[in-house]
C-alpha cells in the first residue's frame, strides 16, 4: 500500500466542487427517493435482518409486509400505543402500516465538505448519512469491508482519492490495526468543543452514576442532585457467555476505568458480511468493569427500556456523549484512550 497523506494540496481542495450525488452512487452507499414525501417527519433504517410491518400498532395485529436490514423508510408519526409494550410503547406510522421503534434507527442525510488536513494523530469523525460502504485496498484492488452507520464514530488518519475518483478518508481501526476507506462527504469531523469535559467545577467524588437493571434506567448525580435521568438497555440475562464473558450486566459498585471515543466491538473479523457480529465505530465508550462492560452509544437499535446488550449499558448517542464528557477521568479531544480511577458507578 502506498504512503497515505494526511493533508490535501490546493488542487485536491478544488476537486471538492465536483463532488456530487453521482459520485455517491459509485461508492454504493445508500439510496433514497428524489424528494421527501409530503407530511413525512423523518426517515429510519431497518437495523435487524427482518422487520414486520403491522396493520395496527400492536404485535397482535396482522402482519402486512416485511422489510429487510438497511432498507430506509419514511415515517409520518411517532406515537405511544395503548397496547405497548410497556417498556417501549412507541410506534411509527408508515405508508404501509405500523412498525415498532425497537429496530428502526432514526437517520438523517448530511453531506459534508472534505477537510483540507487531518491532524497527525488523527481525529474523531462521525457518519452523517444512513449508511456508507467502506473499502479496503488490497493487492487485488478495492474490496468491500464494513458498512458504517449513522452516528457511528471513527478515527480518520488521512485523505486519498478513492475507487470512484472522489476524495475518501482513511480510517485506522483501533481494534484490528487495519486501514480502510470511506467516501469523505459522508463523515464530519467532531470539533474539539464537542468533546471538552463538562461539570469540571464539581469535585470528582461528588459525581456518581446509578443504573437500575429492573427499571432499565440510569441516573447521574452531582452533589446528590440528579443531572441526567434516562432509559438505557442493559445486558440480556441467560443468553450465556459471549467469548467466555456473561452477557448480563454485572451488579455492584465500580469506578470508571477508561474512556474511548471510538471502539470496534464484536468478534474482530475482517469481513463484508453485514450479518456478522461486527460493530465498528461504537461511539463514546466509558468502561467501568474489567470484563469490558461500558456505557456507550448505540446505532443498532432504538429499544431503550429493554434489556438488549451483551453486558454493556446501551445509551442514545447524544446521552452517551454527554456522560462521556461528564465522567472522570477527563479526556483530551485527541486521546484515543484515557485511563484512570474515575467516577463511581453503582449497578443494582
């Protein structure tokens, strides 16, 4: 593989003006209709192999049709259904019926200007489209690798002309130490101001987090006052060990051990199989247990209030970022990992 540049020449920057939706199609990334249907309030991505669409907002209703993983669907209303389920009673109204929110990821599409330079240490970038296809450059040419999803984060370490002639970012995978590439317009740099620590005036010993497995809820406290109260998804009990580690969230009193703004979780395989247990770019990870249990953002479900994980505490990406910044030890914006004896975490 040839040497990679972490900056662009003036000539490269001028290429940005020619970047268009046509170049996106060459990458294959995602598809969408030419215009948003009238009255649609948003778009969602199917985040499970197969999702059922019902005649009424109830799991007891007739199934009208099914949708496959990574299909994009316009939604017209999100509402609380009388029949629940109790832990997450929210449903979407679609063109063709109703779907529970559990495995529908709300997504948006924002195309970005390519930065002229990437810092020497790299920088955290966030995916701003529903999904985008990454490629690895091999002796056989460009080969598909992981699909990267909306709100996932990645360490960008360079800029290059990609297989379609457009500008692509090089991503360095912090788990496998491999490099792969993604269309640059699909990622945005996360500014340092978005990562600065918050509530630094509070003594570290006056911060704590409590997680209730029974209620599937998290509370963050400052000096005895609640500053965050939200639904989460803890580990699935009784699933059995994953890689020798139980999948239920461990109960007890712990402390934050380390924090990472980007983490590749899963089996650690180099594959293009979208059904493989590979989760590159898990955002805003705060570890509190030696087996790798952490708070982190989630892009593969929207089912908070129900047990869903392999032991970690799944959070909405915005809330995972907030608590990442709030927890101690404090981390620098360019730190790939920050270690230290941090905020107390109590799981009951």
